[in-house]
C-alpha cells in the first residue's frame, strides 16, 4: 500500500500495525497529512470491528480515509476502494443498526461478535477513486 501511495505522489509514507490493522500516514503534494486505514480481503467480505465505525474525535476529518484492498480476483494488481472515513463510519453504523433491528435487537447468529461485514456493493462507487486523496 505504501508503494502504491508513493507511486501516486504521496511522500513521507509510513505505516503502523495495530494487531492485524494497518494505518498509514502520508504527506500529499500540498503538505497535507493523510491518515489512512487499510482493510484487505482475500475472500468473502471486509470485516472491520464495530468500534472502528465510531467517529474520530478530530473535528476536521477531511484528511482521514479508508482504503479497501480487494485481493479476491486473480489480477496483476489489486482493486482499491478509496473511501472518506466519515462516510464509511456512518455507513457501517447505519447498516448495523438496520441489521440489529431486523433481528430483534441482536445478531442473528453470533451475538457476541464485534465485527461488521462490508461487501463490495456498498463501496463500489469508491473504486479507484484516488483523486479524493489530493495526490
């Protein structure tokens, strides 16, 4: 992911691992710092934790993004979905509320789970939308 961002014009790209989660900080050509959460799938759906859908305390979230990396298709390069963090967080919270409501106030099969499934159909509009990073 760092190489892809550098290829697209980011500089000072660095990543931090938090368990299985990767976060990247990079500087755009305009000097703006970008904060990027990376979600990768090899099969099935992406599985962020519900806690990740809570809004960031930073008032200005215009520099925060999630990049969903799709490795499910056998291609020479992955497919990327570049999504503003406030948008995906709101989408996850709303979709989860609707799911819970449909199932009597709890998960249908795994009541104790803290994950939320994100399928490609929900983020397809953000496919390869690198321009929103300002690179």
